[in-house]
C-alpha cells in the first residue's frame, strides 16, 4: 500500500482556512478521486511535541492507494479542479510525497503490563 | 481522534536504516505504547510528486489516540527506551506534531462517474 501525503507547512503570516479545507476541499477530493483511493484523511496541526508550541504543519492530507500508478490515474483527470481550489483555503505551496505504508499490530487487550516493564 | 506524527526529514548525507526501523523500532513502539494507541503506521519515503524525485521525508511514524493526554500518559513511561533507540537507525533529529484527525468517506462502488464530470 502506498500513501500520498500533501503537506502544508505552518508558515508565519500565511493563511489556512481549516473550515473550508475540511468541509469543502477534502470531501471534493475524496469524491473526485473515486475508488482508486482506499482512505482519505486530513490532519489539522494543533501543536508541536509540547502543548502550546507551534506545529510544523498547518495541515496534512493523506490518500492511500494500492500503487502510485493507481493514484496518478485517478488524480490526473481531476488535478486542475483540485489544484484550482487551493487558493480558496490557503496561500501555502503544498509539498507532496509518495511513501510506502506499513501498519503495525497494536497491543491486544490485557497486555497493558508491557508498558511498565 | 488525534494523531501524533514523528517526521524524519530527508537530509543529504544523513542515514536512515529503514529495515531496522520497520522490523525493530516500530514494533517495539507499538508494544510499549500499549492500548492507549489505536493505530500505528510508518511511512518510508519513496519520491516527491514526480517519480524519481527525492521525498521530503525519509520516514514518518504516526500514532492515533483518543486524546493527546492519552498519548502522553502512555509515552512518558517509555520515552527513554524509545528515544534511546533512535541512534540505532538514524542521525536525523525527529520533528513531532500533534494534529486533529478527520477521516473522509470514500466513493461507493458504482460511483466512478464522478471522476469524469
């Protein structure tokens, strides 16, 4: 599984309309990309590691697909519409990355003692 | 739902041992953090937007939790063990961010025509 991530750096003086992004842009992206995409998420930065500090990114969108080719086939026909919507919510130039995604099993119930070993 | 992300920037001249990270460090993190964590993923950077270009990040780890407090309660007792393992796979200083996570519904089967409207 691959993940296509779209990073919006948290830049001083830039604008990012999280309401528009979450209520208009991302639902439109999920709809336009269609079934090639297995999951669609958006992260809105809250803080850095310490509470109250600035997050490195204002937002990050992520799309998982079976392959980068699958994503590109779905994305290219709608790229103009999606990219044309960006000025409606931000003036930050997004950075895009394609990664290989690995999911790890989480601890089963009753295994909490591993925390204190 | 919140997401704690750990970003390793892809820096020229730095090392990142993806095999160790995926086979030793991340499974250890999933085990030590225990049930406070709802999902654990790791991304290994493949490329930027265009095939063959350098990705912005060598790797990104992500942990989803009900709240930042839940994460910190699970993380603090094991922080030394997890952070002490970092030199075993990289010399990149990680950047940590806490975000609010939103998942979007994907297009249902049979709705592929939205792609070409």
